C-alpha cells in the first residue's frame, strides 16, 4: 500500500516521502497514529502544495543540528567508575551514563541517539557519536577514569 509519511521515520523515510508498506502496518499503525496518510490523488495534490514548507523545515532542522553538533563536539565528558588493577571496569559505561553527564553539562540528548558500538568496559578515552539529525553526527570524547580508593 502506498502512503505519504507525515513525520520522519528512521526505518521508512522522511516527512513527505511516498513509501510502499504492508497494508496491515499502514491501516493498523501508521494511519491511526497520524504518522501517514493514504497516497490517493487528493492527498498527492496537497503534498505538492506543502512540499516547499517541508523542505524549509528540513533545512532549518539540519542547520540547528549542525550548530548543536559544533557545540557538542567541543565537550569532553569525564566519568568516574570503580575499576580493577588491569583497568577493567566493574560494570560498564552505557549511553544512559553519557546522557546523564551531558545533562549535567546543560545539554539534553536522548540516550537512544548516542551511538556507541558497545558498552565501554575499560578505562581510557573513547570517541562516541551522537546522531542529532539524519544527516548530522556529532562526536564527543568520553574519558573514563578510575575512582580513587579511600585509605
């Protein structure tokens, strides 16, 4: 079934795109949720009239993401954890931990947008990506230090 997306979906496409999906997925999920409309002649004509607004909105979002990426890329996040003698952590540093540290810095980032190949399980410096926009990625440096033991 052909539908017109009314919002961005990472797995399907962007707002205003015409995509082909299963009928059940469209009728039971996307259309009732307001995330898509059926691609009939009337809706296609209204899409053409809105195309300029959609493009302007997309460009504005990309510009804002680029400015935020520039700001975020300058930040170094330091996380203190307990570690063993060989530098292995007792536990790990996850995207949730990184998001909390960024929140303390005054930057709000959804933890699902933090792209780490796997959880950090050792001391050291790591580069972690943050997907701010479908076309914009920011990299931050995450430093994991050993917690000082009390004597």
